[in-house]
C-alpha cells in the first residue's frame, strides 16, 4: 500500500538465455544465507505453465513464540490488492455497471475536480487526488478503525496534487475510492464482491479480505529488523480496503495472475486496457522489464510486509514473493531467481559484517544536511548499532561493511562517512548526495 516512492518497481536487467532446468540448489543456498544473516523472512513460489516448479519459506510467522513460517503461511500483500480491485472494476464495466470515462461526482461530490476525474483516472493514478498515507498524522490513526465517511472526509480535505490527466502519481486514495464505488454499484461489501467474482471462481484457497492478524489461521505478523526482529504495528484493514487489505500467499498469487492472463476472469479487451502503460502506470498493474522480456504485476508494502507478484505472458511464468520481515532488497532476490530460471549466472551475496564497538560509532553521530536534496539525516546509535533517520521518516539500522562505510540493503542505501571533514555521502538509486554535519 505504500506510495510509489517506497515501492520497488523492479527494473530488472540481465542477460537472458533459454530456460532449461531450474537450479533449486543455488536458490536454496541464497535463502539459507538470507535466513542465517537475518536478511529476510517470507515465502516464494515460482510457477511455469500453471505448475509450481519451486517453493520456499524461511523465517518466522510469529518470531516471539518461535512459530516458523511454511509455504502455506499467509501474508498481507499490500498494494498487490490493487490488481484484484482493478480486475473487479473491469468486471463491472463488462457488466455495464460502469464506464471508464464516467466521472465520479455522483459518488463523491465533495472531492475536488470530481466532475472531471474519471474511473480511468483512478485506475492509472492520473486523478491528482492526494494520497492519505502521506498525511503527517497518518501513523497516529492507521491502527484504529475508520469509517467510510471519515476516510472520504480525509481524502476530500487533502490538497489537489495536480489536474486530472496532467500526469500520473501513485495515490492509495484512488483505490480506496474505487472500493467504495464497487460496493455502491454491487450493493454488497468489497469482501463479498471479491469472493464471488474472483476468489471462488478461480479456486483461490488462501486469499481473502484481511482483518486482525490471527496466527492460529496460519497468518503471519510483520517485523522490522533493529539488531533483532521487532514486531510492527498492524494497520486496521478498514483503512486500505481495495488499496491494500488482501491476505494471500505466493502460490495463490501465482494462480490468480495465471487465471487473469489466461482470460478466465475478464476479457482479453479488458486485460489489454489494464496493461496499457501511460507514463509508467497501467490500470492496477505495472510493467516490469527483464532485459528483452516483459512481465506484468505489482509490488506491495504495508507495515513490515513487502511483496511482489509478476507474470511473464510469453513464458507463462509466474513469480510471487511475500515477506513479513526484510533487511535486504527484495529486488536482488528476484534478480537471482530470474537469473537462475533463464540460466544466467549470479553471485551469492556476502554478508560478512564488520564488528564495531559503541565507541567506534561516536565519530559518525550528528545531524547532516545537503544542498542537493531537502531532507536532513540524523545519525544516532543504540548500543553498537548505527541508525539513520531522514526528515519525516522512520529510523533504519546501518550495517558496517568497512570502518566508515555502512549500508541499508533493504532500500539499497550506502553511506560513506568522512569524520575528519564531518561529511557523509549518501548513495541510493544511482544518485550521490553530499551531506555536511551541522
């Protein structure tokens, strides 16, 4: 459910050769490394021609009580829910209950520009509607039940980001509004619409609209890593709904995408519209390139859960990864899996950790600012662990790889300190940013 700045869009680049036998042993070695170094907890499933060729699960569904996850463990899938919601919208269009060019003022008269915002704008994030998850006080109320009226009020009170069709910018508000539209035109709750039109017809056994996490139902809690796994708070599912409230596992997600792309849920025409990419955005779906190959899917993130589900139509290949705790970049895992499938080489990561004492970290502490980008970075410590916190964001742990070099693999962050100059250089996403201590 996280906004587009935090979603990994998986721009996968590698040399491809034809798929032969899948090297289970090498991928097993990768997951063993990840588990032993507290880098990842979660599950993966790979399916070819509707047959599962690899599954794996590592870590704990309930870390505090030592409950290990299995391939049947279920996870909150965050924004992958949007593929389901978009599919339901196209079902409604096929049933002549909606039109893509219909404006939303009859549903939401209090929303700015409602008379020019269309269903299509909501689907491909070109509405300009403010994303409620970016509200400064979001984390103060996201664990409490919210009514439909309250959420519509929050969205209506948000500032308009841009005029409809001016550009595309990710907003969870779009898909919450689509949820409310589906409920109005179908005269039933979203969960029942989901069950009757997707889950039951496609035979999904472990997918449903979520509620409070229940370990006895083979669900998982989510975690962040701060020297050890620490449980995250639970977003109340009355908030994300069709934008991020679905629970599933990799095998079910693969089956859903297979059924969708085989024309078992919506028509070929509707699927083509979903896959039409404008300024990087489809309608409930993204395009993920892997060299000359193309897959379609979505990423997800909610609380400590992260996920990705993707389908390669030409190869009839499905890959889904769900995590309830990650201290590593999920994109690197997928690169390794795809390299293995396409018979490419990849190197196993090296997680050798440099041991530094609490006193060793003192020379790095302070508040740093940059002339290149607005956020400041606070560098603090807790015992022998260094933490970084950008303005308006949560703190994250840094791992030393050299005496003055630290990384945060989950977000692809590398920080190089120069204590004598009282500076640091932040490397992320191909960018290089100089910060000076204040």
